[in-house]
C-alpha cells in the first residue's frame, strides 16, 4: 500500500519535542514536492530544485511551524492564540486554531496584506484586526499581548514554530540523499532561514532524541545558505533594522526581523550571504517561475529565485552543484501580479463570439 503522509510531527516525531502522549494538531502539512527546475538548471549549469511550499494545506511553509505551535498551545491549556502577520502566518494560525478548537486573534498591517490571505483568516473565523502600522508594530503588540493577557503567541519567536519548520530541511535531505551544496530562500522575519539551518545541522550529526536514543547522522554535509530580502525591506543588508520597510512583496515587508541573531549565525556558519533583490527582479523571477518552470508562487516567494538569477548574472553561481530554493507560498495567495505585463499594463483576455470559426480565426488556425 502506498504510504500516506501523516504531517510533519508524526513523520519526524523522534526529532521534535513531542511524545506518544502528545495530542497532535495537524492538517497533513509537509511532504511538499521538490521539483527539478529545468530552465534554472539549464541557465546555471547546476541542478536546481524548487521546494514548493505552496502545496501545504493553507498554501505556505508556515503550516510546518503552525502544527507544532498549535500542538504546544493545546498542551499548555491555551484557549486563544495570537499572531502578528504579513498574511501567511495569519492564514495558517486561523486554520490550525480551528482544527484545535481554539480562538484565534490576528494582527495585520492595514492595507498591506493580499486578498487571498485576508480571505483565509476570515474564512477560518479568526478575529482580524488591521493595525495602523507595519508588521513590526503588529509583532510588538502581539508579543505584549502574549506576555500580559491570556493569549498564546504563535509567531516564530515561539521556538515550537522553528522546530516544525526545520522539517523542510529534513525533507530535502531525505529526497536528495544528502544536503544540497546551496540552499536559497527569501528572508523576512528570518524564522525560516533559522529553521532550515537548524534542520540541516541536526541531520548532519548524531542527534540525541528525547524518545528514541541517539540517532545517527543522515547527511554528510550542510549547505551554504543564501538568503534574499526585498531591497526596500533589507535590514540584514543595511546591518540594522529599517523603520519604513517597503516592497510590493508584502509577505516580506519586514524591517525588524525577530530572529536576527540566528539568521546571522546561519549566514556566517554556513559561509553564506544575505543580499537584496529589487521589486523588478522579484517580479521577473515570479514570471520566470510561472512561465518557464510551471510553478506559480506569490511575489515574496520568488525572492530566492531572483537572487539566484542575479548571482548567476554576476558570475557567482558555480556550475555542477546541487541548489535547492524554497519557494514559500502559493501564487493564488496574491494572483493580481500575473495579470500585469512586463511594462506594467493590465492583461486583457481576448473576447470572441460563441462560434468555432471565429475562435479558430482568433487563434490564427487554418482548417485542415
Ligand atoms: C511567502 O506571514 O512573516 O523569514 O507574517 O509569507 O521566516 O519570516 C511571512 C513571511 C517568505 C519570510 N515567504 O519568511 C507572516 C510572515 C513568504 C512569507 C517569508 C514569509 P521568514
């Protein structure tokens, strides 16, 4: 019988802070496709793979961390959870809170989250407040609420989130048979680069499991980590927080990343970089993925691909390597960008009358 994926907690229970007795809150997250990107591979002369996180239950990588955070919330006896979000965390928190039977409060920056993500939080019954401020302001309030009020914080400052998200690295190694040479991803609040690096390091050494003794190393190496931020929201490139972050990639419109030190550690321990890509480069990579690879992502998710293309143009991508890029969220989250041409004009579908000859003419077809 084919193996049914059981969600990241049950698949990787020995490497997570859970026991047999833990009540697991899951929607079947993880087990996402690692797609061989044929055109990016042809471009670079390396084997480039896309870890397609839009295939998670709520359409982003956040579900890997949210299954752990919501499981921890239930274990702690919480009745309500809270998060700040640029959109995907709120969509995920709302869905997993529903599955857990908990109330969910989400704080989002007013006017700066995509329609798809807003719809998800509302559909799952979260109490959504639009804060007159940016994501960093929302996170500040969410942290204070968690400290002083009876609500459980499920942002990635909660270590359970990082534990869940590290399973992305495990899946890459399990699929490829070893760690890639490079792992590339977008960086916003910096939880994901922290989590991947933790996962890669744990898989590359004997692991002291809380439930299963000492587990042997699975991989022989760890990758070089390459993170990319939007140029208007690139605190790691500036070397300090940004007070007015701005980018069309609203998912990563973050100026004061919570996981600052661990992201710097991932960069430096791995011999990697965190660099910036412009909104134009992000939209161009977004178009590349949909039109050349067959993978539809939201703009923020294309930042890693934009970074790889930029570094290739600068002659900084070696050939003959294995490169994995996490594309973090689904294109349907924020579909409006697909309906714009490169020069910024709106795509207008061609209208035709209800008649085969007219349709054939519109297609330039001659009768056979
Ligand atoms: C598609 O949902 O911060 O560096 O509040 O939605 O781990 O923050 C989302 C971030 C990349 C950046 N790609 O990841 C939120 C939120 C997508 C995202 C990131 C986000 P981190």
